C-alpha cells in the first residue's frame, strides 16, 4: 500500500496536467478587408491540405502564430501579407491574387507548406499518381428472340402456310450527323461597309477618277446599296484654248440580284445617282469663273465579289452611266467641255460584313 503523501502528490500532478492547455501547431490571426472575411474558409482548406496540423483557437497557445492581412490595392487586386512567428523566428511573405477566393486558397497552401512541407508534398504526389477509375463497360444491346416458326407440313393435302424468314436481323437505323446540325440561316440579313476606288470615262467628255464609300444591306439572293462618291480634281483640255480644273460628287442607291458560286458572288445591279460637277478654267484663260453642271444618271452593271472569310469580301464592278441631264461648260459662249452621252466606270475595293 502506498503512503498517503505519495497518493496526494500523484493526484496533484494529474490535476495539473489535466488543467494545462494543449500545445497546438498553428494559431491564425485574420485581418482581412470587410469584403474578404475568409478566416474560417482558410482553416477548412488547411484541414484538407494538411489534416495532421492542429489549429488553435484565439485563447490557446500554439507553436507557430500566423498573422494574415488581406487588402485590396488600387489595381483591383488582393494583396496578401503573411507573417509567421515560430521557434525559428519571424518570417514574412507577400503575394498578390486576382480575387479574394484565390487569395484565401493561396494563403492556406503557403501556411501548410511552411509548417510541414514534406507531408504536403507527399500528399500532392499521391493525388497526382493516383490511378484513374476505369470506365464502366457499356451494356450490350439485348435482342428479343424471334417468334417460333410454324411447323411445315410435307403431305400432299397439307394446306399452304406462309413461312417467314428464319432470321430477322431487326431494323437497322442509320443516324445522319447532319440531322443534328442547326439549319443554315439562309434568310439572315447582313450589313456591309465598303471603300472603293477607280476611274473611267464621264460624266463629262473626259477621263475621271472616283473614290467611293458604300453601305449595303445583304440578303441571300439580293442586296441594296447606298453610296456616295467623290470625283477628285482632274485637268481635262478645253479644245485648244487651255485646261480646266474639274471635280464633283454623286450620291445614289442601287439594287442588286445576287448569284453565288461558293465564296464567289456575281451581283447584277441597277440604280440611280445624282450630284454635280464643278469646273474652273486655268491660266492662260483670262477671268475664269466657277461653273456647276448637275448630274442625274442611271447606273447599270455587273460585279464580282470574293469572300475569303465570313467578314471580308474583295470586290470588282464595272458600270455603265447613262445621263438624264445633258449640258456642259462654255468659254465665250462656245462649248468647251460637254456631257458624255454614255459613261463607263470601273471600281475595286474591300467590304467589311457584319455580323
């Protein structure tokens, strides 16, 4: 039997050990921004990454104390400052995350690796080399047995019995992958913006240059265009008396019928244009004045377009210009530059199509 003093001593030691707080591995102090309060989520992530770690509460001691400060910087990113205070001293780390959730997960990973890198690396390696589960085999199709065939009668007086084929392979269904595709949007309407340049003969009896902008509404078999053109200045001769500076502009609308051959289109267009031509005599002609001649003309002609992509088309068009208004410019009451009876124009350009 133990002495009474020994028994009392053992009871006191047991009571002291029971009342002493247990030492934990980690204590976390979270100081996040009001919109990024993720201390509990970080502890949950730590339990997944390093389940052997013991996380202490605020009033419990721990071997390592981690202070986490998360703030939002002016670039709309989350800046994380991490301070680890442990037996080896104080260690500080900083990094930036694109969101609060990413910052919380990254902090948990950094803490787990800093405290126990070997265990975390071993767990990640095991997960990376874990065999993938084998896919379950698909069940084989079940065929219903064919009904029994009627017995044949070989006697001369036996009635005739219709006998079906002895083996019915069943119905073979072939699925066409094109049936699952959505129908082509053949009726959709698109819009085109184009820039063109070229030249020709007319509207006056002289050569001309043309720079044009065009807006178009495009259907499957048709297109409608609104266009505006500038006739840059040229210097045609005025008989044998000198030259004049001639420029002008036109605006118009055209309707076209479209024919297709793959990515190639063949528009056949007709429309009307109106505008004006200005002319001013140049030296040595004395006392020159600016004169204006109106333009109203019918536009007819084919075109050719090639669309290497859905958004871009390269085009070429040739058009005949038939004027409704005839006139010209005169010097000393003598005609010096007259309207062409028929003009011709060739243009080339590029068109951007939307959508």
